[in-house]
């Protein structure tokens, strides 16, 4: 497995991975544009040149960064790819000067983020805007 930071994004390929990982439809999203504008960094996991995992980190330009869109293709799950993606992204955020890395996740992912990746639980709030 090869992990590549800030790799050149193919919108269709990343949209297909995202759809497979989140069991959605592969509607092509302008990932490259979005990442270039808003992300501090992103990391891809590649198996024989095929994108099989992805994570991005957005930030506030200061001390806080945020993990988003952690995705591993179901055919490559349970192999430590997601953990390595998050750990690589965390190191990139650390090197950029961030002090805190935040993540929101659904309850069924708590073992992954809390146990495997080392995040600690915190109180947080969420406001649905649409």
C-alpha cells in the first residue's frame, strides 16, 4: 500500500471511492477544486495505482484542524488502511502547526476513532443548517 499526501485528484475516481465507502451513488463531485480551496491536506491510499482510501483535513488557519471524509473501499477494509490515512493526515496537520485535530463520527465508528486512532471523546454540538 502506498500513501500519498496531496496527490493529484481525479474527481471521478475519488467520487467513485466515496460512493463505494458510504454506500451512495457515484455522482461526480469537483473534489480537486474543493480540496485546493479548503483543505490543509489530503491523503490517498493506493494499491497498484488504484485509489482505495482517502481522508482530508480542513483547518481554521490556526490551531484547529478537522478530519473529514475518511473513506476506504469496502474491498480493502479491515487492513489498517483507514488508521494509516488518519495518522498520516494527523502528522501533516502537526507539521503545519496545528495544535488540535477534531473529528465527528457516528457511534458505530467510535472504536475506530477512539481506540485505533487515539482520539479522545469530547462534548460537542451540531446544528443542521439545511
